[in-house]
C-alpha cells in the first residue's frame, strides 16, 4: 500500500487567547490550510476549536506544511501563538470520508505522538527505524529554531518559504521594508538552516517511503 502523511496539531495555550485573538488565529490557520489544499491536494479538518488535521498523499509535503503552519501562526499576533504538530508516516485505511473517523498506521502514529510528545512542538513519526534514527535529532533542532522566532522573524521566514520569488529585495517590497532589514530578520530566524532541513528531510522521506 502507498505511504501517506497525517499531520495532527493543536494550538498551544489557546484558552489564554481572548476571543478576538483566537478568532484571528483560527482565520490564519484556515487560510494556510486552504492554501496547502490548493497546492498539494491535501484534505484538512479543523475540530474541537483549536485542533486540526491534514492528510497528504505525497508524504514529503507534510513537513513543509508543518513549518509553514507554525510560522504563519507565530506571525499572526505579537504574542506569537504556536502549535504542536505531530506527523505520522504510514499507510491509511480507505476510504477516507472524514479525517476524524479515519484509521490506519499514519493516523495512529500521528495522533498517538501528539498525545505523548512532551515539550517538543514538532515531531515526525514512522515505523521505519532507519528514518527515525536519521531524522529525529534534526527535527528537534529545527523545532527549537522555529520556537525561538519572533513574530517579525516568523513572518519574514514564512514568505521566504512560500513566495516563488523569495529574493531579499522582492520580500522587502512585499513586506514594505528594506532589503537590509529582511536579510537581518531571515538571518536571525536561521533561514538557511531551516531551508536546508526541509530539503534534507523531504529527500529522506522520498527515499525511505517510495
């Protein structure tokens, strides 16, 4: 059977947000998920108010989606809301009518890891021991770097990862600031390391689950 990726997440400390801020965060989440659906064909659901799930037929799309979702949320408010995200790589049991009632290895790995992930806010889980050995520590480092970004840094990095023309000058025009400031924000966000991490783990997913 074909490997899929299930991304399960929830907004961290959502109950501490006031009604206006929570509404803004949910609007940001829905906008990003809709964009991911258009770009990758992923299906998604937002449930229980602050939880969400996406299903990817190309599992390599899931890690980029996780980073983009977290950056969009961190950029949405000055208080930098964030999300815990667990990705499960594996088979699924068709048909998938609604994500919340679906089953299979990818759903089990994603949901179980979200419940047990402790202080981490991004994990990728599979039954492939070689993949887990080679990527777990890399993901922890990437998770830590994303968690350290400010709202402005996250915003710059979000557009760097999502815009077709992501030159610093083009991003400066888009963000209404100077090229020097964009470069400063991206460097502070460790954009090269994050970009290299995404390239590396996408390659490892395609090699390990093709």
